[in-house]
């Protein structure tokens, strides 16, 4: 075996490069706009899912209330 290791030769390691003046993140760039759009889309999807769950729960509650009302009418007429 040689003295060098191919398993830990530094390939793929993450380093912290020093920021350069021409490589700075500016507010309002395309990436920020894309992040904002993606966030808004996710929030809209979550809102739609919440509304759908609430509508389903309301429909089930109405169905059970109607069934209970029909049962009480049936008992009252008997």
C-alpha cells in the first residue's frame, strides 16, 4: 500500500470560498423572485388543502346532523 489514500483525498469536500465582489447575492435578483413565487404557490396549495378539509368536515357534519334529525322524526312519528 502506498502512503496516500484514495478514500479521503479531498474530492467532493465542501469548502468555504471567500466571497468575491462580483459574486454577491443581491436582494431582488431572479433567485429571490423565484423563491418568493415558490413560497406563494406553496401557501396557496396549503390554503386549498385546508379549505377542502374544512368543506369535507362540514359536509360530514351536515350529513350526520340530517341523519340524526331524520331519526328523531322517525321516533316521533312512531
